[in-house]
């Protein structure tokens, strides 16, 4: 077994009720040693329950807990209550994965994005909840012996502009910069921004159907694009292997299509 996954691990995973988050929980669960724990967060209780069942089916020797939370209305106190029961002395690795996110208003081009309330709502989920949970995570699990690893699920759109997807582009770019600064300030942390590639999720479908830009809609739905679609299981396995190999500099980014 790989050294990274051979330790008693506590995993905290957001956006865990479907799609990439659900698959990640299952793939990571397969690798965890007995007495490890996965804490799942999302809004959909039924989806969380399904994820828990899928994880336990693959590995019955680990503890799986879930919390139905609204990350549009999160704060430090809410996250502190979730992590408070965790006995931080029994784990050798703490892994936080920020997967939750939204695409934002696809009907607005950049010149139309003038509503502070809409901006604030979007950033509450896509940036503020991320920085808040990270702060609570680092404060709670402040150990000299255990490793602390943070994964930010990002996107090509965090470094490349796409028309009518301005909110999403800005959200992903700001998250990546936050984690680059965090890594610079805390060199002992293991931080990775992982871009899973074009996975056929609800978010991908939403952009392909509802983007205001006709070229983007066509780009996301044409036959040529289908050859680049990534299976959710494949991208989750790539992330698991990337963490195991540690073939990246902390604070850096890895894309599914990177060699």
C-alpha cells in the first residue's frame, strides 16, 4: 500500500452528495486503513446517505459521517461544531477536499455583472465558505506529527476565460490564488489545486444548455468535444494517485490531462 494512504486518515469532503464528490468519497474510501474517518458535507441528505452507503460497501472498516449543510449560509461556528467531535490525536493524516461549488448566472456577460447581492451570494459558496472551512480545519488539526493536506477542486476556467461563464471563472481563479498564498505562508502544508477535466456533471450540462454564448453552447455539445469527456471514475483515480505520488509543488495545480 502507498505510504500516503497507509496512515489513519480523517477526510473532510464538501459537495459529496453527487457527481465528482460522491465518486471521490468512494475512491478514497477504498484506500483508507481501518479506523479512518470520512466526513461528508452537502445540502442533499438523500444524496449524502447514498454516498455513505456506497463508501461503506467498499470499505466497512472506516467511519462515515455526513452533515447536511447550506454553504451559501456558512460560518466558522457551523464548521467548528462539525469538527468538534473529531479526536484529532488518533489520526496521522488530515485531508480536506473542497469540491462544492456553483457555476453562477450564465445569462450575464462580464459587462452585465453589476449586482453586488448576486456577487455576494456566489462568492459566499465559492470562496468565503472555502476560506472559512479551511481556517477552522487548520485551527482544529494543528498537530506537529500529523500531515495536513488540502485539495481544491478547480477548473481550466480558473486560468482561461470563457464567455458568459464569468462568475465561475472568477470563483475558480480566486480560490486558486487563495491557496497559493496559503501555501506560501505555510510551507509545511500539502496543498493541491486539482482540475478534473471536462467531466459530464450537472454543472457541465448546465453550461452546455444555458450559456448565453452560442459558441460556448456549441463547444460543450459538439461531437468533437465528446472525445475529451473524462469519466468521473478516471479523474477521481487520477487525483488519488496524484496525492499518493506527491508529484507536485505545494500550492500548485495539476490537470487531469497533465502527463
